[in-house]
C-alpha cells in the first residue's frame, strides 16, 4: 500500500499524533544524541577534573609529608571513592612504585606492573625532559591521568635515587556508561541534573574537606614564619588533614625547641660559634661572638665579619676556607681577631662540614677559641729555650776552652817530662854511688808524682768534655792486683804499717774490662789510704759474687786505720779540687782530683763508690762492678815488667829517622836506641825530614806531631802521596806526641801513620812497636 494514500486515509488524531509522535521521537532522538554527546563531553571533563584533583592532591601530599608511609596513607584516603580504581606514585631509576592503593604493588618495578596500559605512558613521561607533564588517556571503560613532579629532599624518601616522580590516577566509568545505555533518552535530563548536582557536591566536598583546610594550614604556617608565635596549623577533624596539621605542629615545635636549645648552648659555650651555607656565606653568629666583637648580627652578616680579622689573616683565612670548602673537609687555623676594645686576640678556629641526609654539602659549623695566653706562653717558652740554648752553647764553649787549655798545658808539661824521664832512665844504667842513687830515687819519685798529677788533670779534662771511654779487653785480675801491691812496697817500707791483700777464692783470675782504669782507681784509693795512715794497716780486699755463667760482681774495698773523715766532709771529698780539710793539702799534698776521677770511672763501669769513716778511726772505701768472664783469648800483659835487652836483638843495625823539634827528646831517643844497636838520625821538623827522604830509605820513621814549619800530619800525608819516592811511600811511621786524646789518635791515623804512642815515652812500649812494624816489613 502506498504510504501517502494510507496517511490520507487516517484520522486527524492519528495524523497529528503520528507527526507529533514522530516529531517527538525525532526530537527525542536528537535531544538524546545531543544530550548523549554533551553527557560524554561533560563526563570526560568531569573525569579530567576529578583526576586532576586526585593527582594534584597526591603531588601536594608528597611535598608536605616526611615519610613514604604517610604518602601511602594519603593515597589510601584518596582512593576511597568507588570510581577510583587505581592510584600509583612512581620514582627512581629504574622506575619503581613508592605508593599505591594496592599494597602489593608498592616496591614493584614499573616494567613488572600488570597494568599494561600504564607502563608505556610512564616510560614515555620519564624519557621527556619537561619538568612537569600532565595528560589524560582514555581506553575502554577506564581513564588514566598522568602527572609528573619532583619529590622534596626529605629523609623519608632516602631510598629514592632520583627526585623525579609521577602519579597515575585511573578511574572506572563503566557503570556510568552502562546506566546511560540502559536508561536511554528518557533518563538524559535526570542524569544531567544528577551529574550536575554530583559535580557541584563533589566540588563542594573537595573545597570544604581538602582545599579550604589546606589553605588554612598554609596561611597559619605563613603567619608563623613571619613571627606570629600563636599561629598553629588548625586541627578541624581527625581525618588525614587533621593528622597532617597535628604532625606539622609537632614538627614546627620540635624545630623551634631544637633551635632554642642550640641557641642556649651556643650562648653558654665558652667559644665563639658561627655557621655558613653551602656558598660559604656565614648566616649565624653566636651571642658570645657578638659580645666579643661588640657588633650586631646585621653588621657581621655577609662579609662584615672579615673586618674583624687582622689584615695579615684575611687572605690566609679566605684561602684556607675556600680550599677546605672545595674538598668538603674540616680545617683548623690560627689567626688574630679584633675584640670590642680594639685589641687583637689570637684565636684558634676549627670548623667541620655539615651534610644533608643525602650527603649533599650544607655548609660549615665552626668555633673560635681565644689562645692569646697560650701564644704568649709559647713565645716565652721559645725565648727561654733560645736562652737555654745560648747558655748551653756558651757552657760548651767554656768547657771546650777549658779542656783545650788543660790539654795544651798537659802537652807543654809532657814534652819536657819526656826528656826528664828519659834521662832518668838513662841515668839508672850509669855507675852511681849510694848518695847519687838516693838523689836519683828522689828525683824519680818526684817526676813520677808530677806525671801522675798531669795525668789526673788530663783525665779530668777528658771527663768534663765527655771524651773519656773505657776499654773491654781480657786481663789477669790477680796479676793486676799483685802488681798494684808491688808498686807500694817502697813507700810502705818507710812506714810502720801493714798492707795485707786478700783475694777471695771465688774471684776469677781472668776477666774482661779496662785494666788501666781499674788500676788507676785502686792506686788512687790505696795511695790515699797510705798517705793518711801513720800506723796500723791498709788492707785491699777483693771478693766476687756470681751473676750468671758469663759474668761476676767484683767487690773491692780499701780499709785503713788513718785519720778518718768527719761526716760533714764525707760528701765534699768526691767533688773536684776538694779535700776534707784545707790543712790536708799543706800536710799531705795532692790536687783533690783523685777521688772525683775515681768516682766517675767507677760509675762508668756500672758501680758506685761508697765511704764509711769516723774521725780518727780510719776509713773504708768500697765499690762493686760487674765484669764478664772471657771464654777464649789471651790476657793482656802485666803492668810492671822489667826491660829485657836480649829480647830486642833483632833491631840491631836498623836505621831509624826521627823528626822531633825538642833537642832533649832527640838526645833521649838516640841514647835509648843506641843501647839496642839501632842507628837514629834526628832532625828538627818535617821539612828537613822530607829533604832527607829524597835521597835515603830508612827502615822506620819516628814522627813528632807538633813541629814548626811542617807538622807531623802534613809530613806524613806528603810521604804517603809519594812526594819522596815510591820506595818511601809505605815506610812504617810511628807517631808520638804529648797530645793524647782519642781525636789526636784518630787524626794521626787518618793522616797515614801506622801507630800512635804518647809522651812521656815508655822505652819498652816504643821498642815493642818498632819491633812489630820492622818484622812486618821484613816478612812483606
């Protein structure tokens, strides 16, 4: 049927109804389509606004919370709405979840998330360099909103390696879309009104519950920062916003208490405190600092404090400060700082770097301590040390001068003594009557006494100069004691006193030590005892106690029944140039050096000289020393030996040249050597000796050290250089001199001599040395 004809056949009611219905249907369809499109557009805008609010709330929460668990609570709160399906906060490298309403996602790497529609977008966002990115993406049934931001430097996010972060908000709109399809056009208006009301209500709730409380908190904190002590974050509820306000109040209170405590401590501390920022700008000075400089905080801030430094310290302070800041290390510096009264005081500044929780440099905290008194004490101590050093050098110079003077005097005396003793030695072998022999004995005794005094003076000078050394050689102790006793028999024969010598059975015959110095000590003690004893006895006793298998303790004592010593004088007698009584020197003689030298020698041997004495009852001197027992080796020769002319027959017809400036000494040497068949040619100095050696080659040379024109040192050196012929270059040279120090011996040996003997010359020692070197030359 033709529709047109059919319409013509309908009633008016239907014709009106049908078009109205059709129009209504078309209108309704058009309205539905328009409303549907409008609804979808509004829905998308609403979802975008909703997502933005939630995402920005998450971002804001990261700026105010201090720990990741607080952020997690905020996320839980924001995800409480039914249309919120997922909220994720990610950061790090590689990206990982730091907060999520789905607890099992927290800590997962983004690439491992089961949300395939989220991972690519997050990866893309972090690959871009923009600081902030916000975008909305829609898929079937869901919308994803992405927002990037930066996390603050807070201890609660210390596990995050980078500050870049992003939040993802996912909303589920499937229920709304299903409702739209089911209700159709008839529910469009209702849905629109409902949606508008819902939006209005949501906005109202958002404003009332979140935005307005947060703005109030911000305003109070701003007022607090501007100095209002009554401004606190308002707590209007017990929800997350209320908890946030309580937490912020607690944090502000703790920070203010900490700052107050630091301020009180800095005010109480006896040091000047300061703090700087990472750019080396000092922003804090303690109250003590301001009191010290007499300036205000405003005057000191910036570079004003540099004006307080002494001009000499500014450059050095800047260099040390800046260098330490570059290396982020502590530094210490001494400098001068001007006090309020204008006086510059010495300060010790020490500073250590401050670091944030992420180990980033925050600046320095330092203190300055007044060390002016210490610096003045150091200056005084240095001056005192300089004075002491000068006094020491002066004392050493005086001691050396004294020692050199004594050594020179000893040389000047020994030179004529050599001739005197030499002639006495020669005179003993000439025919003499009894009266002449008596005179000769007296002269010989006086000469030996004079030589002993010279030796004591020289020994004392060596001790004062620290040049006296001890030998360590094996010797026969028993023979040494017997020889010492034999020395005093001629003296004892003139006195009615006994001289017993007791050697204990435990005393080893052979020991190791300095026999000459031990003999010197015992001779001095026994000689003093005999000198001050007119009747009774003088006893020498020696005992020993074993120390171990290799050493013994030797115990010596010299007892007499002489005049004794008062207790008040017993300590003084060990001092140099001192005797118990001034009359002692006049009556008995002596220098007062013997006991001082003996006491020093005993101390060098490891012992101590002691005295027990009573006036007019006698005295006992005793000491003990440790001595080693030799395991192998031969003992040294005895001290008192007679000359055996038959021993030196090998020296007969030998030709010896002598260089000696003293004529008497040349005569003595010539007479002594002639007795053994030795031909001696003498000359006055080294120059004449060199002239002689150019045409002659003797068997040996005797060389005096101190001679005019050319001394023995230079003469020997020129001989060793071959100036007088190659055949004389290695000729034996024995040096003899009145200088008897170890330095003289070393200097002579360094010059090239073969041996060294001292004046006065012992004939046996001289002949022994000559025989030794001539035998070596014969064998070579």
